[in-house]
C-alpha cells in the first residue's frame, strides 16, 4: 500500500501529549522504586523541553522528524515531506506529574494512574474532546476536556463524578472507554466502563452498571441519563451522529441501543440465537446506520451487524482472514471511522494476546 505524507499535512500536525503519573500502584516497594528510578532517568534524558515543569504547551519541531529510521525500516512505498511537522505537547490542566510511591494501594483500585483510555472526538467547528480518569474502583475521578486549536486552550468541561453524584466511598466505574460522539444538537455522549471488574458484592452494595451522560458543546449543559443497561458495563460503544443512535455492549454480553434524539432506550438485551457481540469492536457504517463487529466465542468469528432502525441482528458467513503465521481467525479489533476514498472501511483483527486484544 502506497503511503503519502504531504508537506502541508505534516506542517499542520498538532499532537496533544499528556504525561500523567498520579498516585500509587499495588507492586512491591522494590519494584516501584526500581521502575520509578528508571522513569526519572528517562525523563531527564528525553524531556528536553521541560514539559513536566510547565503548565502550558511546549512546541517541538526538527528536521530529524523527516529522517527515515535505520533500525526499523518503513515498509511499502512512501514519500517524505519537505517540511517537518510541528508537535505541540502539554500536561493536562490541573494535573501535577508525580512518581509512584510505595504507599499501599487502597481498596477497590489497582492502577490509580491518570490516562486517556479512549479515542479523541472532533466537533464540526474543530474542537477536540477527550476523557481522562484515574481507573479507580471506589471514588473514581473522570474528567472530560476540550482542546480548541483556534484559542490554543485546553480546559475541563465535565467532572463526571460531580454530574452523577459519586463520592470518595462510592463503588464506581473507572473510565470512559468507548468512542464518544457529538450529535447534530451539539450533545457529546459518553458512557463509563469499570476500572476494577465488579463482583457480586458490588451489586449487593448498590452498583448497577455503567452511567450515561451528555454535554452540550454550545450551551455547556451537562445531563445525567442514569444507568440505561442495568447489570452491564459499556467498554465498547459508538455513536451514529447522523441519526442520533448510540450502540454499545460489555462484559456481560447484553447490548444497548440508545436514542440520543428522543432520549430513551430503543433496545436492551442479548442478541438472538446465543450470538455474542464482541466487546472490543463497534464499527458504525455512515451510509446505512448499521453497527458491525464479529461474533465472539464460536471459533469462526463471523461478521455480525445490528440495524437500529429495525432492532435486528444479522450474522454473515464471512470472517476476518486467518493469521498468516498460525492460521487462527481472530475477532475484529480496529477499523477506520470513515470510508476511504475508494469507499471501503479498513479493519484489522485482534492480536494474539489475551481477551481484550
């Protein structure tokens, strides 16, 4: 496949980089100290712009960005831009970079490291929205931020816990993991996913599943729509922004279709015939409004679709190609958000490394 990188495209490239190290991990004291000392050494070596010490963007630009790597040669045909890209980086506002300490981890959490666990969502007027959270199981903090290139500003627009009423003692989800989307009325839709997998004791003590909220990027109004798929988390969701439909699924195999226009559930339950919607892929076909994945657990991993207009699932006698090294056929894992110029969506299958791929 031929790759082209124009000078104009590279010159306008903007990257937001968040180096976030927050509280503690559950490793032993020696491991923590060893890893953090290595991290400190790497930071001193490579943080040439003192990113970690600043509260604003730093800008990096170098002709070295255009040098083809010798150690790992690029594959396929490509052209190299004449002008090097400009890269902008900053620490997320209100965050102070810290190194992990040897303090014992608290109950209900195992990571406590701030990060963005999902994709970035772009509005029609060229603003970008992303979530950052600390992955806790109790008293999680989830924030949604807006980046405006025109104003060169990053700021927090949603404190998720404040919207849904979480406290430091609440059993909570730990992150936004699906693909947020902005519907025509300006509402950004986001659902949570657990940071620590709930067990029966969680449900016995009030945990009910993933929360759904909306944030209007024009009026700045945030609304809590509760828990629309009781008993399940939503690690995987996508939004048909044209038709105003959100579709998601989780680790308990039930699926949710939410009508973003009429603000109500249009489908909640299992797919038919014992089919299992794979919980790490949710391609939305812009032309038809259908959502696509592959079936999980049958060994064939055939493609499946869900049509929200009919609330109908279908399975097809087509599956991803086998891995050329071992012959295994794996689930759909990644895909382009929009069709390419030739009208095709380009996809990749899951790697050979565990349940989440």
